[in-house]
C-alpha cells in the first residue's frame, strides 16, 4: 500500500489537548475579559475562531502528501524570514510587553517568530535529507548552525529570548540526528553558553529575571511577582484542585493567566492529577510524532517530524518548568493551551504535517 491511516492516537491527543486548552482559556481569562472588554467570553470566542481555523488547516495539510511539497521548503522559509524582518520595522511591528513581535491586521495580529520555527524546520529537513551522507563534514554543520544563529539573533532584536532558545534547540536536535559528530556540538555548546551569558548580562531585565528566579522574595512586587503568584496558584490545588472556573489567582493576582501561566491555573483548578493528565497527552503527541518520523522510509519526513517534535517538546518543558519555579520567566507560551492565534494555528499546522507523514511514511517514492 502507498499510504496508511492517520495515526489515531496522535489525532486524539491533539484534539483532547486543544479542547482542554480552549476550556482553560475561558476559565483563566473570563475575569480579565469582563474587566477589559465587558465580555467574559471575549478571549474564549477569539480562541475558538483560531481553533476552528487551525483544525481546518490541519485537516487540509493532513490530506496532502507532504513529501511532494519539499521542493517549496526554501520558498516557505524565505516567506517566513521576510515576515520576521518586517516585524522589526517601526510603524509595522506591534510592541507588546516590551517586545516588537507582532504584525497587526484590523483587530488581529500574527507573530512571525511562530512562522519562522516551522520555516526553519522545513529548510533544515530538506537540506539534511539532500546531504545526509555528507553531514559529517564540518562545513555542512557550520552552515546549518550559522543559519540557526542568524535567525536567533534576528528574533533577539524583538527581543524574544524564549522563542530563540526553542529555535536553537530544535536546530541542534535536527543537526545531531543528521549525523553530525558529537565533538562539533561540544565546541559549539561552549561558544553558545558564552553567548547566552553575554546576552543575559547585556540586558538588565534578564538579570532581574535570574535574580527573581534565585530569590523571588527579594522583589515580590516586581520581577519576582509572576513566579510567586504562580506558586500561590499551584500550592493550594493539591491532588484534585478547586474545580473548573474556581481559580482565585485569575482575579488580577497572576498577570495574564490565559497566556504564559495558564498551566498554573490548570493546576489550581484540577490539581496534580489534572497536570499529569495534560502532560501525558503532550507525551503522546511528542512520542507518536517521533515514532512516525523514525518509521518513515524517507529522510525528509524523518527530519521534519523529529524537528517539529523537538520544538514542541522544548516549548512544553520550558513553559512548565517556569510555571513550577524550575526556570526563570521566559515568556514562552504552552502550545495548544495558551491564548494566542499564531501559536495555536501554527502548532496545528505543524501537527497536520506530522499527520500527513503518518499516512505517507511508507509511500513508494521511486
């Protein structure tokens, strides 16, 4: 057979996560939505629109034989890169929370850094599959890693340190499975750690976040506020939580609870059990994505699936680690959960690619 059925476990986990996320957006945002827009359903309705759009695009892409479109990987990457550069132009890029990361369109906005993640993964998958036998050469490794660094630096101009970390991590995973010797990574890791240290000390707000992570009570009403309020949400939740829509921290204690810290609201309302269930669903999505890639008879699908899974895994790990106090605040959202159209739609598009790969992984390309 040329194709198989869509991976039902992956599809079920995607739908479950996105629907739970939609309900949590309502629960986390309805108090703020009423105060800001006089409509408790304001963020919920917008997220529902994004979810429907994401489902449609995911379904459409899942029906495609994605391998036939690998020739457009460079064009897609260049389009995403142009968007990323446009957002830096004053008057076009919208500044929120100190970062120029959005382009607005009549009440809606897109976040180009979400596009570039998928664009970079696509161009990496194309290059790695075309040059797989030669990836042990240092020049090939250097070229790919340099491209990731350039994108990272452009993203840092916004600045968006969290997304930059996801890009670098996903790129590193893809390059490594592409057959690059480990010694190259040791060299680059040493240089990279020095670079990250320089980026941290060059920005006072990053130093403040590190200090708040080490001792949030040093500035409980400033840089340590979000971390403290997140822990105040998690701790009373216990094993089963207070119940849906019964969070106290969403009442103007935890800033923008529908975004970066929505997992804290989940733990407050559904407890440790709810958190474990959601993490299990993420594990299914990431595990099935990697398994689909590894079982494909085409290297392009392998690198594409593993790259998308790596980016998703890093984003989930960083967000949850921040919420529970294991990492400093980074501004990274929880995919399929946090409020935001670009993140939700592009995540579903990415997963649509993997669903397509699950159908065509044994396709006869000869």
